[in-house]
C-alpha cells in the first residue's frame, strides 16, 4: 500500500460522511466497489479490516478512569512506555505530565476537565497506539482553536509514511501538504489532485473559495 495523506472536503451534504461509512463497511456500495490494494473491500474479513482502521471524530468519549487506561482503551497488556510513546507522537505528553498524577490522573465524568484540543490529542494517542493501516479524521479539528489544530496537523505530519491518513473536513485549514485533495459535491468527486494542481484550475479554485467562506 502507498501511505499518503488524503484530504476529503465538500460542503454539508456533499457525501463526506457516506465515504467514511463505506470505508468502514457500515454498508456496501450499490454500484461500483471500494478496493484495498486491488482487492474488493467486501472480500476482506470485516473484523480484521476494522481492526486495521482507526477513526478520530469531533466527539471524543473519555471513560472515568486514568489517563493511561483511557489511551490504552481495552488493551491492559500494553506497556506504559508504549502509551507514553503514543502520547508523545500525539503532542499529548507535555500536558499529561503536568496533570496532578500524570498518567495516573483520573479523567472522565468525575475527573479532570480537559479542553477540546486535549481531548483530540487523547483520541489521536489512542489511534496511534493501535498502529492502524488507515487513520480517518472525521471533522476532528472543526471545533478546535488554531493552536490545537496546528498540533493535530503536526501529528499528522509525523504519521506521514507510516499509515494512510484520510482527513475529512469542510474548512481549508492547513492542507497544502496533503498528497491528494478530493472535493465532493452532491455525492460526486468534482475535483481531485494536490493543492497546486487544484488551485490552478478555475473550477476547483472557485469551490475552494466557497468552502473557505463557510
């Protein structure tokens, strides 16, 4: 497989969520197919495929448990060093070590009050710990301040080449470094390419201007 960063965008209702649902095989396409390394996704073992894919969404659920257990999430056998390594990659380690009990701090409904940016970096650390082949960010930065969003994109840059990253978002943000940009409209791809090629096309450029104004 070719590990790359793909940015999927479009206005509300353009089909971004549908693409995620199809990749996760929540349902199958009525026409055509989705291929993974040339193999129809429907031919792959569903459980194995879903274990290979991690999704980070806008809403991050945190359990009333320690920081370490929230990152490990159901994998008690994972070492503390591995948890810390994932947190470092997700730019979460610095704020975690400043919590009252560090990785043993209780968070969740009774615990530490985390910002949206900190929650997203928790979610990224969880995803990184699983070593996914495909990482999907579903509007994961849409509610973040600019500094938090910058850290998330720095994390994505760190992951480049280790897995395929699919960023689904409607605002432009910092996407010039994406290997491929896909623009959706009414369930169809209306433009596809990198930043330079798309901004050189008048039709795609108009779409980007429209997106940036929303």
